[in-house]
């Protein structure tokens, strides 16, 4: 799985650096280093007034915040990994 986090100026202002740290920690905590590649990406073109844009493989999610990270991780990332297994 490839997770790309927008680090363009709008997303950077909205917390992309904190979100990257949360992804790094979750990937390590869940021992998913062999299953997930985490990358930064310049503007994905889906700027949102709230939160950061995150692309998971070919699917784009907008409005992800450090505060909503846990729900996004559990309901999107872990579920997607389960269906791929």
C-alpha cells in the first residue's frame, strides 16, 4: 500500500507534518513497515478548507486532521490492509 500525504503549502499549514508523524508512529506500532510505503507529495489537487489531502493507492481522501487520524487509520487503512490480505 502506498500512502501519499500532501505537503503542499495549503496542507502544510493545515497540519501535514503532524499527520506524517502520526502515520510513522502507527505504521511502526502496528508493524506495517513491510506493507505500507509512506511518501510526501506536492499538491494532489484536492485542496480542502479543513485538514490534509491523503492519497491511499489510487483513492484520494480530503480533510484528514491529526485529530481525525485514529478513525481514518482504523476505518480506512487497517480495513484496506485486511481486504488485501
